C-alpha cells in the first residue's frame, strides 16, 4: 500500500504538470487522480482513490500543506486531526538507504525542529551499501518539520525535512 507521503508527492507532481488525469498501480494498490475543471474561479480539486480506502478529496491551496497529525487514526477510520506547516523547501533523500539522525548512537542529532541551517549544514546521514553519505541542507533557513525517524528506511526522492527559508 502506498504511504500518505507518497500519495502527497504524486499529487504535487500532477498539480505542477499539464497532466489532467493519472492512474498509478503498485503492489495491488491503485491510485487515480483527475484534475477538476476550473468553474467560475473555483480552486482545483483532486480526487484520490485507492483500492483499500474510500475516496478522499484534497484541495490544493497556497504552499501550506495539511497533513494528518496521526496517520494511524486515519487508517482506523477515526476523525483526522490536521496540522498546518509553513515551509519553502523540502530536503529529499538522494538515494535509497537507512537514515541516521546522528553520527553515532551516543551523539546528539544533527538537527532538530527549529534548528537554523546553512547550505552546507549536515542534517543527517543516509547509509547505502555500507557507505555513509552526509546529506546537506542545500539552503539557508530553519527546520520546521522532520518527516522521518532515526533508523528508518528512506527511498530516492523521499522528503526528509521541511525548511522555512530566510
């Protein structure tokens, strides 16, 4: 099944493209997206359908993103709590591997929510095939959201951190 973050990335890519309709199938899950026509100044609305869950409607607006505060509640069918995070840039994983938030298990994390970063600030390490690759912020700003846990497997292009640039 697709993760919520993967569905968000697909929505973002489709929204930025000229594609009007999109269907994606993987591991028995089908996601279909269709841009609604703009009627009388209404904002575009996308329908997201998955085989396992009912249809969910997502409205796109300004660069603010609304995400479920607790994804387990959304899966269990309970009402979703939402949190709004204002950010300008996402630091994404350049490779598939295991993310480490510190140089060693005893060391402090490279960054935390609210940390100020420069372009060359190391924010985490991604281990791939026994090689430890330092991931840099690439922008000046402040970490406003950390999207992955220490020791978590990450995919190529997966967002890791959200940054509010200066």
